[in-house]
């Protein structure tokens, strides 16, 4: 299975997701099981309390899950729509410095897409992204419920 390089995916974010690009959200690694995205606390993405704005953390967390969804969709023979149906977040520590978001649910979305293709019905998949600071301490956790539905054969 072929996955896009982080460089190509970051170019994609610059063109299609400029808010993520300008706030410093960058995909670092992606493979069939996991995706890692980093964002550094800077003036442009801070809140009045001198920590990273929750929405910037959300963009980075969503990209870590969404990049896996996009990659699996691009590697199949069907046109498939994708949409976040719901999300939730938990914040456990002030986000300063470089924050790394990791999603390790590649196998879940692969299985969900296969089921959508097999049944022809929309499917949902809950994916988790955990954000940690440079010391490895968790600062936030985001949960995204992705829906996928087969539109047609390519």
C-alpha cells in the first residue's frame, strides 16, 4: 500500500487547508497503522492565556486521523466520501512548546472502508488522537467519528 510523503501532504494542507498551514500544523509521519502531526506553540496560534488555542490542537488532531482516512480512500478502487460526524476533546495540561498528535487507528479505518465497500452502506469509525508535549506528557485527547460511504467505482 502506498502512502503520500509528509512533504506532499503538507503541500496539500497549504493549498486545501490554509488555516492549518498558517498556524503551523505539519504532518510528520504516516504509514498503514499510524500518523503523526506536530504543531509548535507560536504567537499566531496562541490564546490569551499564552498556550495553544484549542482549535489549533483540534486541527492537528483531526489531520492525524483524517490523513489516514484519505490515504486508505486513495488506495482503493472506489470513490468514497468522508465526513466527521462528531468529535470530542479532553484537555489535561496547558499546551506550550511543540505538541505531537498521534493516531494509531489505521487498521480500524482500513476495516471500516472494506466493510463500506462490501456492504455498499455508510459506515462509521471512531478514531483517537493523543497530543503530547516534548516531555511526553499528554496535553489533550481528541476523538473523531468518521463516516465513510461508497459513491461509485472509480
